[in-house]
C-alpha cells in the first residue's frame, strides 16, 4: 500500500512517463494541464466511472484488465464521434490497505492502452475511499479529451428513414463471459482467453475512417447493449421527426457460443453502431474490423426485430444503472 497521497502520485508519474509534448505542453505535476489543439478543431470530452462491485470485481478481474477497461470506456466514446483522443485524466479513490502491486497493475493496463492510441495521462486526482475493510471500494473516474474537425464530429442524432444500420465486430461475447462468471463464481478463467470482456478494444480507427469519408449519418458505441443503444440512437435522431428501426436477428454478428439475447442486450461490447445512406457502399472490413449490415431505419417510433417471418417489438433491455443497482460486472 502507499504511505501517502504524494507517494501514490509519484508512482503514477513514474509509470506514465514524460507527459510534455507539442499537444500537451504541461501534464501531471501542476494545478492544471495545458492542452493545445489544432486550428479548426473542436474539443471532445467524455467521462466514465469504473466502480468496484458494479463494473468489476477484484476476485474476477486482474488489475491490468480493470485499468484497460477503465480507459477503453472513454476511448470508445471518442471513437463513436469519429474523434482522435489526446489526453486522459484519472481520478482514483482507493482503500487504505490496497496493495501497491494492484495499483501498479491497474496503471500498467491503463497506460498500455493509452500508449497504443497515443493518449497521454495528463492529470487527475487521488483520495482514500470511504469505509473500512471490505466496505472500502475502488472508485475510478476517467476523463478523455479528444478532438475532431470543426462541425464534423459524428453524433447519435442524424439517422434518416431508409438508412442502412451497421455494426462493427461481433456482439455478446462480453456478456457471455460475465454470465459464466456469475454461474461459476469460484472457477478460475484465463482473462486472455476472453478478450472481449477483459480487454475490449475501442474502434478509434474505424470511427475516424467513417468520419473522414463522410459515410455516416449517426453513430453510437455499443456499451449498454445493442437494443438499448439502438433505442438511444433512434430517440436522439427522432427529436424532430418519427424515427424507428428494424433489424434482422439472423444478421446480428455474434461469436461462437453467444446467444441472440446476449448479443442484443448484453452490453460492454464497445463496438460501433451506425447508420449510413443506402447509396453508400461500405467495405466489409475497416481497419481490419468486420462491418455488418443488420437492418434499416424506418419511419415511426417502433424498434422491431425480424425473426424469420415474425416481427416483434425490440425492447431496450440492456444496461441501465438505476434499474440494476447490484449487478453489472
């Protein structure tokens, strides 16, 4: 464990390395960071909590996975807007007796993903979490700052009737792993054999490709589940018009052993769900990631699922914090 807040901050600085650069003249160590953005670009900012007992469990998730997942959540939001991430800010509340090795592992996982995408850890905050013994939990909040050319950041709100609906990668594997963990909570699993859950990869290159080529009318990342995020997209696009959707069950891409229910509602896939004009011809892969057509945007407010000759309403049954207060990851 760390003897003081200063010793924890020193360790974070040591592991994160030099943060000064052309884009970040001043990072960790002062009252605030200084970020420099290219002319003609807008700032993108997103923030996400990672809470022990909600998003991860120490007995299931190794510390490097917790750090990786913490940053991946924010990077995926930047990807969904076609942006380029620049800097991350990490606030940590830690139990007083948390082993230093856990913190080192968490930071290594987070920083490895940050370096992969050229993101600097530019600051944050630290505190001791409230409670004693097992009641003291790890709380991590990540803020990711990115940029996109002015007026060109992708949004959830641009879907139009007739648009084709696409999703990247495959869905449901993270939910399948989580269900297996709940079913057999003491069984040991190798996290490297379940990367979709333990080490999800944000689709930044795909998001930038789609934005640069003007192929997308609306986009969102699949963090709460396909059903819920499709509803989000339709609701935001339908602020001033009736927007619904129809997707085909057999077209929804899912990995080996993944059920349709897991793919539709599981969440934490961190893939991109987007709509495009039917006039656009999209490649089957972008940056090596499969892109799959799954349905179309329709007039009206309903979101429907087609299974063979049957159509039924697709309810938003993915993740929603205040409806699932005790169980997430």
